[in-house]
């Protein structure tokens, strides 16, 4: 009899190709470890403010649209995970993505976070550090950052 390495895997998803690739790897890891999966989508407060600058809708309407987008993203990913035989819980939160991911990991006692390297944060935020870098720094558990071939590929490859 072997001891399971991970019991509760947190997979943040923002709908980007990198986060979907990370989710697929997280699902495989969870299946191999017989772990449960927690999917989270964060309605990014900074992104809402940026969108509001170029959109005449009210901030709450923008937040609601992004939350709906998040629910759709999580529903698709949850269906994939369930087809693999995994137990899945989904959550949509609002705020700073790194803070919400770290808080959620603490609250739900996750023992692994699997996330994409590049997400959908506005370019100005890169100067302050990526979401993945900040999660790595503050998470209460190990973090696996998944590089996605399309989004993290160098400009040219050597054969």
C-alpha cells in the first residue's frame, strides 16, 4: 500500500491556452495520485478596471460578464476532469488573482497548485511580477508552473 503524494490539487484557470494546458496536466497528476481537484477562476479586479477605461458599461456589468465567462471556462474543464473520473469542485472569486489563489489554497487546504506560466493579465502588471511568480512566493504548498509550448515558445527553434 502506498501513501498518496497529493490529496487536493488546486488548478487556477483563466481560459488562456497556458491555463488549459496546466489544467490538463493537473488532471493527470490528480488521477495518478487519486486526488480531488479544485478549479478556480478569479475575476481580475485590475483587468476589470482596464476594460472599464475602454468600455462604456458599468463596472458591475463588466464584472458579471467576466464571472459568467469564468463559470463557462470552469464548466468545460470540470466536465473534462469528471470524464477522467476525478472529483471536482469549482469556484469563482473576485480580486487580485494571486491573492485569491493563495487564499483559496489556504482555505481549502490544497497540497498542490498547478497553474499556467502566462495568463491574461494586462501588460503593465508584468512589471510588478506575474501571477505565477507571486503565487510561487506566497503559496502555502508546492506550486507547479506549466509552460505551454505555444505561449512560451522561443521565437525560433533549433532542430
